[in-house]
């Protein structure tokens, strides 16, 4: 780490309830800044989504827009990590002009964590499919188990994200070391924050959808024809594209609240488990020590000069 040598393991256990409460206080106490910092990423996400819908028939363009969809998240996440970790009072810009080395490192690790997630899921699906073919009732439980196990692994290496946001030289190995015996605590804090948020969000989305969308009904006798059902769903979507756009915009805007809460929680956990302090604080302390040493040397030199004159 740039600011100090990292400890060999977590310096303290993670208090789930306390960390979640601090994360919530962080976003409720900084709502104007949150809205301002989420504004550009929100519009950029909406634009990328609109463009990606037009390129669904092209696998290469779909992949490109899939990667680009993480750019707005990176802009917001890096700024919010920095606000939480550095206790910044000034609102940092989240426009594309703010993109720098920290953002590249953060985006790289986001893609790396996604690769780990899908890799573990793919590998785990092989034995699950074998067991499920022999004992079908076990399938849902095994899929849930591999999902939880994958999230646990991601939680153990997630400290690379706040570290990258503040420019620390920090690896997946460091994160795994510092989250020893803290993985389930991190996972518990994640669920404790996100489940209530998304319950409320989906309730709001249901209300908005019921008020904007007409009732969808299949043509009688078409239930058994999958192609006909797909055609009717596509026609319903196209006829109500404006309403779906509004619903998506509301959903996207609301998700910045749980996103900011999780980012703050992760930053607080990183700071608590590693004992991390900003490099600026250490620099100030070092500068004070150097000044003190220089003063002592200067005083000693003056004393020697006085003795020689005497």
C-alpha cells in the first residue's frame, strides 16, 4: 500500500450492524452530493442502454456496450469510494473528463471480479447438472449454494475496489488475506443493506408500472405456442416503449441509493479491517517528524558554533 505497509491479516473484526448504520448515515447525510455525483453517470447509463438495445442482433457490439455499461458505474463508484474513505467535503466531478488511472484500475478489477464470478458459476454448474440429473429436487438448493459460495469469494477479494479508487497498490491476494474470517460478515452486511432497499424499489416500480402500463393479455389459445407468445410480448413492448423507458429510468435512478450504501459499507470495511489511513495524513506526520529532526540538528549546530566562538 502507498500510505503504509499492509498488515498480515485483518486488524479487527467487522461489526456488521455498526458498519451498515454508518453506511446509511453516509448516504443520508450526503444526499445532495449523491444526486449531483450520480447525475452524469445516470444519463450516460441511459444512453448506453438505449444504444445497446439497437445492437442486440450484433454479438460484437452487444459485448462492447456490455463493457461500456460499467463505465458510468466506475465514474460514480470511484468518486463515492473517495468521498467515504477520504472524508471529502467538496463534491468530486463524475463526468467523463474525470477519467484517470484510478478509473482504469477500478474498471479492470470490476471486469476481473465478473470473470471470477462467471468462472466459478460455470465450473460449479458441471457437478450440479450431474447431481440434478440423478436427483432433480436437489437442483434449486445446489444452485443457491453455488450462488452463495460465489458471492463469498467475491466478497473476500472486494477490497481491491476501494483500494483502487484511492490509488493504492493492492492485490487480490492482499484482499483475501485481510478478509480472513470476515467474508461472511461482509456478505451479511451486503444483504442487510441491499434486501430492504430493493424490496422498496421493486414496490415503487410495481406502482409505477401499474399506473403507466395497460394490462397484458395473451390471445386465447396462444399459451402453448412459444413463438406466438414471444411475438405478442415484443408487440406489447414496442407499443409501450415510452412507458417502459420511464420505468427503467425510475429504476436506474433509485438503484444509486443501494449502490452508494454498498460502496460506503465496503470502504468502511476496508478501512477498518486493514487499518488504512490516507497517504496525506501520513505525509503530514512525516513532514512534522522531519521538521522536528531538522530543528534539533539546527539547534545542535548553533550550540556547537557558540562553543567554538567561546
